[in-house]
């Protein structure tokens, strides 16, 4: 396994592999890897000959006052995990490498980036799309894998790839959960013992919505109220949003037609966690959340 720091070396590696007709799979991450990331790596490996993972905590997607400085980092541990997963390259650039002082260009996916998390994190998705576009140009992969856990990010990246004609296949991989249902996230590390216990309510609340849909309840207002009530039972929780939207447009859904996304963001103490489930449209099956 190689660790590549420079953009020039990363490009040269990809170019050499492409010349030999190798399919390059790519998993962009901010490091502090957990089982969720490892599932993305395994998914990439299924679809490619060689796997590149990037580790870069991207300042452009954190607003002032957010957790950029505290964001957990442990490169040595990440490196070991990548080696165990037979990753071929870790692209591990420095901030100075990725953002020159005179950096002035941003990629913005309009409308989609203002919804859901975009309401409280107004510059977050422009940071994500900008870094992902840069990484795509540097790594030049054939496929890239993102997690369904960041559902809005997944929709936005797919839109960006289509709109900007990136010749990259995007694969979205299912959410990986802890035994009590909490979606795996590097930010779970911020939770104290009490908050960690209470955070399992997110999955329970989404399951309660699933039960309502299975009982054929199509009142989105009632279902949102139900989710909210379940979460509010946990005293450490503070809801940022609970929304039910069309899974593609993130706009108003048409219950029973296309897939719907139930997405939420909730604070436990100072830690903001997100989670979601997809309610399948007509004739489709509920996802089990287990890797295919
Ligand atoms: O999902 C993440 O970890 C980040 O948003 C990403 C895609 C690596 C961009 O920094």
C-alpha cells in the first residue's frame, strides 16, 4: 500500500494504472475510519481493480465555530485499517496542497444544497462539492463510493457528476449501524456515555416511522410528529430538523409514488448527528440496511 501526499504523484499513479486498463475505485473520507468507511472500501473493491482512499479533513465544509479543530484524526490507525482492507493507495494531502492561498473557485449545486442540512449549514455543501470535484480531478477514478448515511451529500454528488459531466460512476452504499441502531459516524466519538445511550433513539424514531408506513399511514405530518415525539423522550436531544422529502429532488414528496427520504438531524449535547431511511416507492422493498 502506498501513501501519496502530492497531487502530482497521485495523478501520475492514476495515469499509469489507467494506461494498463486498471479500473480505479475511489473512497473519499475525512479519516478516523470506522466500520462504515470500511464497508465503502469493500464496496469499491467489488467494482474495481485498485482502490484509492483519500483522507483529508476539508476545512471548506466547516463553518466558523463548527468542529474543524476537534474533528478526530488518527492517521496511524487509519493506515493500519487500510492495509488490512488491501487498499492500494491512501491519498493524504496537506491543506496547503489542496487549497492555495489564492483559492477562489467553488462548486455549488443550487437548490439541493439549501435544503435539509443546508438550512443550518449554509456553506457546508459548497465545501463538499468543491473538494469532491478537486479529488475527482486529482485521483481520476472510474468509480467512487459514498455512504447513504450522508443522504443529502449522496444526492448532491450525483447531481454534480451528472451536471458537470464527470465520467465517474457513483455508488451509494448502505448505512452501517451499531448493535443498538446508531448509524456509524466519526462524530459519535464526541458523545459522552449518557448521550451515546440516548442517541440510539434516532434509529428507533425512524423505525417508528417505518411501522406507520407499513400500516399504510400516509399522513406525513402525523409521521413527522411521531418521530419528533419519540426523539423528545430523550432529554439530551435537541432537534435541528425532521423532514420527509422526495429521495431524488429533496422537495415535496408524492407518498406512494417515488422513493421518499426521512431525514433528521439532532443534537445530543453539542454533537449534531444525522440519520435517515428511505421509504420505497410503489412495489419496492424496504432496504434491510445490511450490505448486499
Ligand atoms: O463524507 C465525507 O466524509 C466528506 O464529506 C467527504 C465526501 C470526504 C468530503 O470531504
